[in-house]
C-alpha cells in the first residue's frame, strides 16, 4: 500500500495508483494483521499460509502505518486515518 499511496501522492494520478493502494491496505487489514493489529511478516505464495502470529517484525507494521498515513491524505477517506491510529496505539 505504501508504494501505490506514494505514487498517487507524487504524481497526482489518483485513478491509477489509489485503487491499488486501497486494495493492498484492505488486504493487509483483513488478512495480514494479528489480533494485536501488528502486521505479520510473510505469506507463502505456494499455499497462502502466513507466518506465525507470534513471529513479529515491527518494521512491517511501520511500513503499513506509513502507507496508511499517505493513503488517508491522498484519498480523503478518514477510515484509513482511524486504522492508522488503532495500529499505532497497539505499537506503543
């Protein structure tokens, strides 16, 4: 979500880049966050299994939050800012 959100912001080409950013953020939100709203590390492309919910590398969450902040600004959709706040509260 971060790259697409940045591209939407940098180019102003929202139709091209905003939809992929939203799709990526939605996928992470619904599939790849653990119960503490921390982004999981990996997904196996062969069988779609995810890394253990206890196997955490917080840089993934940082990148997700960064993308959410840009996406919120680019899209004007406050729900991304709300998710950003929820995820940040679990990180501190």
